[in-house]
């Protein structure tokens, strides 16, 4: 019996019942995992849950069943360990104990002489998926929302057998993808079909009668009528795959995520080690990581994404939101076309685009249709849904089509005069209650609305590119934006399945302001004479998703120069204007080609003779971020520092191991040195004092 205790654990009970299955002489033992809540609070395992499962397995085996099966409550199998209890562990010995307890209980299913099955009826992540891997056989519902081993993204490793079992089940290339690659790619999840194709499940079943079908399938296996064959794992490629994986980690993370390297070492161990030795190595790795700064930052980031993002600070009463039955989009370029597709898919209402001429309108509508066709061809959309979307999206050169629109968003050229002209024209057409939203990335929402008769219905609605991928939506309240408009904006953001953050109408808002300051520091070093390759690699120790110059290329030098100019006008002492960036923007040439600096771009630069070292540049960039975050908080750009970290995670893809950015600034001492104090209390996103 474990001596561990988690005072706040929501215990997942393992509920045992005997089930008579046609064709079997003895009943089967069915264990259902259920924490007593609905699907919005998934099953997870802490000490209490593991103890309950242990007791259920004991009782199940004592009844001499035909087989033992584990399943979950509706829509949820189990999402893994109760990570909220990890900061409560007092010392390394307790961390070892939680690893050993999970291994001991799960191993009973693996070592059982009675056949064991996992009926994966819903989401299975982390320790939940590892529980299923310990069973002899697995059925999987086609309705399961996601399957994953996401631990590395948090700063952990799959510590209950995942690193040892998965590569021997599906092979080392696929196991490396699930354990390393997917978590580090915006925490990518597997759909049921993908999991079945990889070999994680033995059979994929329809969700409607999943339990009944699973019981009958298991009975067929027990009777010998169904034979499960699994391909032999190729061990000859093991070392080569892991060598390539380590090179990839080095190129991308530069040692910044200890958990990824620990997982890689454990996958290497799994090739030849006895299972007990491999799981013991998992215990040691888990104990090391639980008492790491990276994990505490990861848990903080996870809480932001899972909780704070769903309850936006400062959002008005949702009851004030007006219904949106038609959407208008001013513009038909790439961004506008992406928005049209998103609004049509999520809101299921008519969406109409306008532009200056019919050719641009046709191109925009054509883009939407092409994306729909691609989704159908890839099996991501059925033909009925596609036909409906075709009918919902239309275009016109006449802005009169917006007369009955409830929500109009502009995505035109980033120029204040142009945007003010757009709204002046539209105000004569739309109803007084229609929300006017701007996708501006840096301009003042207040200034945009100041000459309108109804400035209270103008709101910033800033998406991030690519629109379909990045989940952040900065909702900007102008000085005269009213609560009904704001509530409608938040309601629409939720329908679009975006995570909305309320932002004050300040230059460039949150993400673009910080990234511009960040990139501006890098380019100031280039202007001073720092070689482009040094500037590009100086931030590698942070493990950011993109190097600075690759990020600049993604944003677009012209856009970056324009936003930089806007911020220079607002804060000339902190935001410079780089003539070298202007030259690059005007040249139209890519800065980076195949991960190498474009030599032709380097020739365009006019630089000084005071180059910085990589370390000096890195510290300058961190200092600049710390200063800018503190100033933004003092200005009230967001409600709390947590919103800044959330914006960087969701809008710029900054990693969990940094906690966004402020936990890292605290951890390195930058916050106190630059601003005189930490951003977060010690212990919130870091180890206790």
C-alpha cells in the first residue's frame, strides 16, 4: 500500500462489475474508470486512483474471469497522472514512489495470466495511454477525441512504461514521433484512425455500440476465433533513428528541454534492457524532472492554456452578447480568405467578402473553395459539410451586401487612413447594432473609430497567422467600445474555438509589441556589425520554435518594418527603425534559404564596427523583454502577467518550458536585475525557495 497522499486529488475510482458475454462460460471482469464528474473533468491518476485500480484488479482476478478489461467513463478513458499534485511532492524519494506505484499497478495487467484488454472509449493521454499499453490487447473507439503521450511538452517523460512499451509495439520511428516529435509540435495529438494505423490499437470500432462490440471482440480473442498479429519490430534501425532524433533535437532545442533528452535516453535503453530495468530508469528520470525548473514552468503554462484561456480575464457578462447570423469581411486577400473559411466552418452562417474588383473577389472565394476541396480529399470533411460551406461563402464588389450583417471584420492594408475610410463607408450601410471588428496588428482601435457616429461598436479582433493553426485572439477594447460589443466579440471568439485575451488599445497590443522589441534588439545588433549567423543563433539556448531571422521571414520584413515604425512613433526611446531591415524589405529577397543565411541579403547591409557576441546579444534581448513586459503591466495592457505569457504561448508558439517568457526571466535573474523584482511569486512557476 502506498504511503503517498494528495490532499486535493479528485480520485478516479476503478469500478468493477461482472459481465456475461455471449459464447463465454465465465463472466468477464470489467473495470470502469470514473472520477464522478462529467467529461469536462477527465479521469486522471493520483495515489488514490492508482490504489483504487490496484484493489479492483485484485478483486477481478480473484473471481477467475474469462478476461479482464479496463474502460473509462463516457468520452474519457484517462488523461494520465494528476499533474496538479506534482508540486506537492516534498522530496525526490516521494517522486520515485509515485513512479514506482504506477509501474507496480500497471504491471499487474501486463503480467497477468488472465487475458487483459483496454477498451479505449475516449481520450487517452499520458498515463492513461500507458495503462492501455500494459494490457495484452486494445480496442479503440473511432469517437475518441485524442490519443497522445504529451509529457515532454510539459517537461516530463512518459514515466509509467511508455518509453519502454511503445517502441516494441509500433517500432522505434513511430514511437519517437509519438513521444518526442508530436509533443514538440504544438503538442500534436493522434486521431483514432492514426493511432490504429500506427498499431497502438488492435482494432478500431464504431463509437455507437463500442462497449458491446469490444466485449464480443475480446470474447473472440479469448476463444481463439480472432488472432491478433503484430509486425515484428526492426531493431536494426534503432540506433540510426535515435541518432537522427538527437541531431534534430540539438538543431531545434539546443539542450533547452531536458525532458526531451531524457526521453531519448530512455528510448535507447528500451532496445535491449529488461522491462524492469527500463521502468526503473523511468522512475529515476521522472524524479529528476519533477524537481526541475522547466517542469514548474511547464505546469504553469499548462494551467494557463487549460484554465485561464477558457475564462478570459475582464470579459463582460456573456449575456450581453448579440446574435451573429451573418458575417461580412472587407477584403478578399489571403488573410481575409482564411477568415472567411474559419467563420463559415465554425459559425455556420453566411459569410460574404468584398474587394475593389471582381477578380480579387473571385480569387478570395476560389481560395476558400480550394481549401474545402482539399479537406474533403484528405478525409477531414464530408461532402455534405463541404456542400453547405460552398453555399455559405460568397463575394461581391458591392459593400451593400453588408446591410444585414451582424458582424463585419476588415482585413485591408495596415494603414490608419485606409481603415478609417472603410469604416466611414460601412457605417452608412450596416445597422447601428452591427459589430465592426478590425484585424489590425498594431494600429489604434480608438483612432480608427473616433470619427464614426457609433464608435462604441468598434473592437479589435486580432488573429495570428496561420489563422487555422494559432489559437490566440487578441480582443482589443477601444476607449469607447461598449460592453455589448465586447461581449459579442468574446462570444464569436469562443464559437471560432479561439482563446481570447482582453487587451488594452495600446500600440501593437501584446504579441507584436514584444516580438517587435525582441527582433528590434536582434537587428540593432546586426546594424552594429554583428554577423547575421551570430544574430540568428544567439537565442538558441532558449529553445524557441523559430530562430529570429526565420521568424522575421515568416512575419515578412515589410510587415515587421511597418509595425516597427508604428512602435517607434509611440516609443522612440525603445523601438528603433533599422535601415537594414528597410533594405531587406525593399529587396524582396528571402533572408534565409534552406536554413542558411542568404549571402545576397548579407551584401545589402550597411553595418557598424561594434559587433556583439552571441551571449551579449542574448542578454540584451532578454533585458529588453523584461523591461517591455514590466512597462506593459504598468500601462495596464492586460489584466495580469499571466495574460502576457498566455499570449506568447498561443500567439507565438513560445514553449511551455519557458512558461511563455516571464518564468524564464525570473529563473535567470533577468527580471530582478532589469526591473527590480520578479514577475511571479517564487514557487508559482518555479521551485519553492
